[in-house]
């Protein structure tokens, strides 16, 4: 099992962070790798991947599509000082 989100608490229940000196540990016959900040090991590749992933959204913003692009709309948390994202609103 590889958890690349361990820095933010991880995606696998009970997983523990590892490091590059001992990147894997075994438990119940399964190997777990949860090296913190994995992208730092390949900074150029990580930057290229992130740039490629966000480019469509940057271009949409540049074209003025904030109000018409569903993906961009779903990412808005605050509008005119008001919390608008459902996950952030108080029940």
C-alpha cells in the first residue's frame, strides 16, 4: 500500500508515516509505504505534473469563465465575504 497523502493525515486508515531511510514497513503480510513529502524527491516531475493538472483551470480563468465553468464554481469557498461552499457552511 502506498499513501502519498500522508502529510495531510493519509488516505489509509491506521497507516504510519515512513521516511527514505526506511520507506516500507510490514504489517499483517502487507507492505506500507508512506514517505512524507514524496514529490520533493522528484521536484521537476512533480512540478510538471501539477502544472499540467491545473493548466485547464488557469486557462478557463484567463478566458473569464469563472461564472460559467462548473468546475471553477464548485471550488469557490467565499464570495463577496460570504461562505458559499456547502462543506464550509455551519449546519
